[in-house]
């Protein structure tokens, strides 16, 4: 992960130790060169990220579906759970990639569920892909790489190296299409652009173990396009805006996690977005409301508070004493208000869950587990620890006489950690996208005490990595170094 990865639990991220300190199994302090290397006259070097194979943009030739079926063998989908119920778009793709599209829907999406409204999401993707070469290219790229990494394709009939080459070829084709849209100023009006940039970012999480390329795609692609939209349009009934709302609700978790993980401001905390989102569930949209969405309306405010608190702690020595005391209390009071909102959310979500179960039993509907609510519970436990960490690592709020702040006792933190691990396993078993677990697992890892919970966290991260998201290895390395220190 990049060195600026932020306070997953309220602390500043630790940089990687230099090679000499790693070899000697000691702590590393003082920048580069570190204090130990200065004292022992050693060469102070930190690990260098290996260079990725340079992507080559290629010229692509179109091909119709009928001719592709005749000329290309159709690989079996060994782990496919179902096929799309509607006709797939006619591909205009590099030779041999035609059969990756149904594999995207039949294998990748069932193993990486982003929203409970999966049917609407799939129908939107299928419809948009019919007229978007960029979106189809992103789907081809993910499906080819997913097949190779998970061995979901019959590798007796498919060359592994060919899978990688084809995935990069499709990726480059999609990027070229996006660049053309930018050059022609048509990207903002392209309804498929949001999904395309988002899927290209997912491809990077599967291909680049550092996470840096994903951050670039998501921050400068998906986030930029979303930020330039009118947030009030998400409530409009027109199909164009309904699709944007479907995308927004399915993917805003990534924007919130990005802000929390990288200690970076989010547009979701801007007043025009908070006001618009508070009105999103009015009138005809009220039936679509879910407790998870209410929690996710709170999270950007906690991220914003944490960022401002860290900046204040870094410059507190330059603040006049009277102003400093007022600001210390103001930050504490703001945290207490957000803590009360979280506690009230937990109560409201519990009431909603009981009422929903009673409604199901009264109509003889089969009881099904609400995975959206479990995602909400998962992030509730993680953000509770994160909010506490905003204060309990700083003497300004822990010294005797300090103003009251939302600092959790150790037993409560241990309960939150245990619940994060339990819910993460449930969600992975259900097929929830493992990338949604990175923030909660990193928060739990920072507070996990004992070999048992730590081994469980590493096991969960390995499961996510086996499902194709190689960036999980960076979190594993980061936590291992944190525990070693």
C-alpha cells in the first residue's frame, strides 16, 4: 500500500522498515537514513515496489458474435452458477474474447456481490454494454483475469498466459475508449462511463498488488465523474438518473472506504451532497430505504472529523493556549455527537430488522438473511473502533482533566473486533465482494490482541486474495509489519 495510507483506526500509518532493520528484527525510526543505520554506518534502503509489465496499447479489430461462435471454441464455465436471463450485447472485441462476457456475469459477479439489488445492476450493465465498447472491454478484462486467477475456466483448453495477454489487451482497449471520450468531451454524458471507470479500477485491484493504480482510476475517474454530477438528480425518476442512483448506491462504499483508508477528504461530506442524500428517500423513493444507507450517510462525516483532528494534533503547538483548549473541547463534542448518531443507528436498525422479520412471518414469506444489513453491521463495528481511535491515541483527550471524548473501553473494542471477524466470514460465504472487507479487517487488525484473532484476519485476507484481488497481500504485509513492531 502507498505510504500515505492513513489512520485505519485513528493512528498515522507506519512506513515500511528499512532492509537493515528488517534483517536485524528491530524497530526503524528517523526517516531515511534511519537512526539505527546512522549509528551503525549501514546503507539505509527501503523495499522498492517492483515495476509492472508495461501495458502496450494495441489496434483492435471488431468481430460479430455469430462469426465468433463459429470460429472460436466455447470454454466450459465450471463454477458458473447461472447465466444472464436476457440476451447479451453483440461484442465488438478482440478476437477470441467473445465468450468472456457471459463468464463475467456467470462467475465473477456471483463471487463479488456489491449490492442486494443485483438484478437491477446486471440488467443495467447488460443494456449499457450493448452500446459501449469501453464497458465491454472492462468486462472482458476482468473476466479473463478472473478466470486465470481462480482457475474457473477449463485451463486444459485455455492457455494461462493467453488469459493474461487477453485481459491486458481488453483493458487497454477500454482505456483507449475512455480517453477518446475525454478528448471529445463526451464522457460526462456517457451513461456507461461510471461503470467503466469503476470496473477498470476493480481490474487494478486484481492485477496490481500495491493498490496505487486502483486509487488513480477511482479518484481521477469514478469519483471525478460522480462529483461533477448534480446530487439532487439521483432522486429523479428518469431511467438515466435511476441508473446513476443504482450505480451510486452500489459503489459509494468504495468512495467512503477510500476516504477512511487514505485519510483523504470525500466529496460525500460536502454540504450539497449531504443535503441531497437526506432527501433521496423522500416520497416515492421511501420504499427503497434501507438502514445501511442511513449508516453510510454518517460515515463521511466521521472521516472528515478524523482528518481535521489529525491536522489539529500536528499543529497544536502553534495554537494559542486559549484557542487550543476550546478546539480540544470542540473536537471532543463533535465526536460525541457522531457517537450518539452511531448508537441511535444501531437501535433503529435493530427495530427495523425485527419489524421486517415480523412482516415476513405475517405474509408466510421465507426468511432470508439480509446481507445488506450485515454489511451495515460490519461497518458499524469498524467505524466505532475508528472513531475511538481518533481520540484514544492522542494525549489531548486521554490525559487527566481532558474533556470527555468517544473513547471505547478495551472490552468493547474486543467485542467490535470479534463481530468484524464473524460478519466478514458470513459475508464471504455469501459471495459478498472481498474488497468491501479491507477497511473493517484493517481496523480489526490494528486492535486485535492475541494470535487467534490475528490468524483469523490473515485467513480472511488470504480468501479475498484467492478470489482474485491480489491487493489483499498488501494488507497482509502491512498488518504483519504492524504486529512485528
